C-alpha cells in the first residue's frame, strides 16, 4: 500500500472513529474554517500539551539569534492530532502576535518604509546563513531576499492586499 493511500486510510479511520464516539456532534476535521486575520491576537507557546517545540529544531550555536518567544513556539502536529480534542490549559501559554519578529519586520517595511535588509528579522537570517550555510533552505543572502519575499510583493502594502 502506498504511503499516500495509507495516510488517506488513517485520516478516514480517525474521522469515523470520532464521528461514532461523539454521535454526530463532532465537527468534520477536514472542513476549512475562515478566520479573519484581524482577529489573530496571540501565538501559541510550547507547553506540556503541545507536541512540537521549535527549540528542538534549532542548533545550539545559533540559539542566541532567537528570542524566547521564537524558541518556545509550540504547535500540534497535524497528522497526529487531526480531529483530536486536547484538554488542559495549553491555550493559556501564548504571547501577543505583535511581539513576533517577522510581524514587526513586516510592519517596518510596509508601514514605516524600511528596506528588508534593515529589519531585525532579515539581519538575524543573514547571520544564520553566515554561521550554518542556510536558512529556510536558502544558501545565499540574495537567494533568501529574492525568493523568500517575492510572494509578499516588495512594493505592495499588506493592508492593501488583505494581510492585516
């Protein structure tokens, strides 16, 4: 059986397990739910309930380039947790979205007119490239700037295209 077919079988199995367990009151985990980006106020931090922590993926020699909120970013693995209802106080471990380094850099570029190269986010990424040889899969600073930010649109404000 191919891995794609196995995954589909696994997901359907979970879907029907939860549907039987909660007798139809359980929402379909495959339905997309629209959330207005203006309503996003917080970012999840790692806790004893989350099963992924960014710090696990960052080499020690570059940890100093990340602030505490970035090192402690938490998440739930989609494949493991699809359709799962997680109890506990995991949602209390959060920080305001505005404290996110990338968010601050986006504001600096699109609201204050700074160049990407002047933002803290890009400066740190460049330092990571210098130390480790790559960041986000990009091996040069030019490649990082030209490819990573191309989809954002260097001249368009995120406010005019619906990002904020």
